[in-house]
C-alpha cells in the first residue's frame, strides 16, 4: 500500500528455483553458497563481482554464471561491504583489519585497528577512509596502507565515512554526526542527534542525508552542518538512503519506505509493503527501486509512484544492498547465498 502525504546446506554453486517471484516465477540466474551469512553488499568491478561472507572470505565471481574466480581468507566474519578502486578491492573484517586485495586475490596490505570493522570503507583522492568499533575514523594511503590520520569519536563507528570535496562525513554510535577535514582529520563541525547513527551518509549537491536510531531522518547543509529539514518516523533508521531525481528514498526499521523531496523534505509517498525490519539501503536504476528486508524478500518498486512491481524470496534476511545491471540483480542473503536474478 502506498500513501501520499505532505510533509538474506548445499554445495558450492548450487542452482535452485526461487520460492516466489511476482509476476514471473523463473528469474533465478544462479546462486552460490558461501557457508556464512552474506550481509555484505556486492560490488561489480572490471568484469567481476566481489562480496564478503560471514565465513570470513572475500570472493570474486564471474557475474555471468557465478563461477568462483578466487576467495581470500580473513581471520573472522566479514560484514563490511567491499569498495573497488584503482584495481584494488578494500574491505573490513571482524578480525579488526582493513584489507587491500589485488584483482587476482593477492593481498596488497592490511591495517589493524583495535576492534571489529563492520562498516564499509570508501576511497577518494588516493586515500581510504574507514570506521572501527574502536571509536575511530581512519584515513590510510590507498597504495601502501600507511596511516595518514585518526579521528576519534565517543563510541563505535559502523557508519561508512564518505569523502566529498575535501570533507569526510561519518556518523558514530556516540549519537553525533561528524564532518572531518580530509587532509588532517580535524573536526570541522558536529551535529548531535538523540541516539546512535548506524546508517551510511549520502552526499548530494550541498546536502548530506542520514538516518538515526532516534527515529529521525536528517538533511543537513554539508558545509556548516546546519539542519535543513528533518523527517520524523516511527522507528529507528539503520540503513543508508538513496537519491534519485531530486528525491531521497529510505526505509525505517519498521519497514516503511519513504520518498521525500530532497530540497524540502515534502513527502511524495510512503509504502508499507516491506516487512520489518529493513536493514539495507535501496538501489535505484531506470526508475525502479530495489530493496530487501529482514524476512528475506527482495522487492522492486516504481520509484515515482511507490507501486510494488515484483518480489523475490530468500530464506533469511536480505541485508545486502543490491547491484543492478541492465539484465541482472546481484545481492547477498543471510541464508548464505549470493544471488543473481533476472531483472
């Protein structure tokens, strides 16, 4: 239902039939059993698909048939989503390390922090940025892994630090959202919310968007941190938003999917078709929005109207944000599989 208003035990490579797809019952291209939960979101880069798993491995797949190119082992689970840049894949592990791996699966370097790395790294201008549960945001040289600076916060950092125009934006579980100078890590401004921030920020034009577990979704001026508008929802927000055609889309933990005007926060529509709880960010391609939920569904919505177009069922939560190409949707599920389904 859409309302308008103002204001995720089998052998490797097993292929099966989807439990449900509406309207087409035969959409599965391939699936791959990893042996662990797959909350990590995949990245498609230079002809290969990369994704982490709770079995402690980063894997590289052929996107065409799901065949395994290689797997790289870490010392613990991988919840972090990989980022690919300059022929290198960067990702964090619960073994406390940030890794840089070449496209052939060989390790380039690793950097150890004092606690687990759950959040995603980002890369900009030759630097890698990542948060750790040791309460810090780190900036590293992307080629060597050498530490450039450390920015402390008051609690765990599971939010992805996002660099834009010389500023690094990140939320912390200390209830604060930070803007750091990308050159030295010094704090430029801080915006206080009423609870922890897990969601990755999204920067669009002069705004930065993020949700908090205080149930609010915020739009701030990215230059000075002043509040532009706030949308009050009925549940915490733990996943990132997406911006498309001057509209910002996000879902709260209750499963309500929001579409708001990016400039004003005016509510275009809300859908309650998702099942609680939503723990992944939406992907929008060609006017269609793709998003998963805790009950194992991946759903497709019309981004303009909020109408539900299709859904695909896995056997556990879909926490992984999908990657969408012209003909295929790639994502992971906490049922242990990496999926490729037809659009």
